C-alpha cells in the first residue's frame, strides 16, 4: 500500500482508500477503483463485479469493526455459524464416503482444499471451497442431468445471500446448522417409530403364560 496524500489517500491495487472527515468529528472511509481494468474486460465483469463486491464489502466492514470496536456478528452467532460450517463439511464428507463409486470424485474438492490451505492457510476458505465444489459434484453424481436446473436456482440463492447479507459467512453457517438440525430431527422421528407387528391370531393372556 502506498501513501498518496498524508492522512487522507492510500493506494492499493486496484483501488484507493480515501479518508473523508465529517462534521460530527468522525471519519468516512471510501474505496474508489478504476473500471477499466483487465479483470473486467469483455463479459468478465459479470463474474468479477459480484465476487469483488462481496470481498470488498466484508473488508470494509472488518475495518469498521476494528475502528469502532463493535463486532458485526455477536460471538454466540459466530460460534453457531462455525458449528454449522463444520457440520456441513462433515455431512458432505460422509455423503461421499457412503458410496464407494463416489470416492474418486472426492479427490477434486479435496485438491481444492489442499491448494487453498497451501496458498492462504485459511481453513474457513478451504471449507467453503470444499462445500461449494463438493455439493456441485455430489448433486451431479446423484441426479445426473436433472441436477442442473435446480442447481441454477441454488446458485442464484447463494449469490443473493452473498450480495444482500451483511455477513455471508455467518448466514451460510446458520443455514447449514438449520439443515443439520432438520436432518437430525427427521432421522430421530424415523428411528422412534414403532416397528410393524406381524399379522396373526390374537394371543390370550392364558396362552401367553403357557
């Protein structure tokens, strides 16, 4: 990062951070970027702009958190979200391990996890990549070509969460936690159902004692 104007403008690739004093004695942070960059060439902006917006939005929120000393996500919700992410990863891994024919395909998201950890060391980014790619592959293996129409709806919902929620990590974590709770409740209800009895002649108490 380079200092362009003392205590006011800092430059980083591909934008500039501008500090603007306000009348209330506070400081407003602006992020300005050029639109004419190679990453946005042609139709690439359709992919670059949403992805870059999500990253920059959370970065600015993180700066605000540190400057004001107020957490965007309360600790209890953050813990619940982390548990949800962990359960989501464990559940997806178990889904792959249940079917031996899926084992070779597990190497694809596993390779993404390894590369992410090697480049960033961020276990949460690696887990997010594992779930994103793993869910895509698992759906295709389970449903074939029928998977892609609902997958487009799922991808649209994911994009809306990324763009509209203040903290998408916490939101997805709570979604995974809710799904895990729903699945656990469904299995519990299934196992608590009484076993069916065989049809036959009723037995009298006397015959049962004999």
